[in-house]
C-alpha cells in the first residue's frame, strides 16, 4: 500500500524513497490509485486532474484524482 519497506536499508534514514522523490527530485507521490478499469478497456493515456485538500502547514493530504476517459 506504500512505497517504503520498513525498516529500510539504512536504519538511520526514515522513509528514504519519500525523501528522494519529494525532497531531492521534487516529484509528488500519489499512492493507491485504482487504475484497473481504464487499463482493462485499453485506456493508458488520459487527461489527469488532481484536486488536493488544502491544509495549512501539512506535508501530505488526501486528494481527489480525476481521469477524463
């Protein structure tokens, strides 16, 4: 359900994949998308809209993903 394996290879570094993607590369992580139905129908590319919930001072939030297929 998540990107990380706990404990990681380096016990002193918590959540190394999150640190690498978010902090070092500026890549956002979206976990647990349900994409089975579009793929079964042969849809592999589509406009994607992501509506985040705004929380002041937060480092993560629930989102509403929208795929226009």
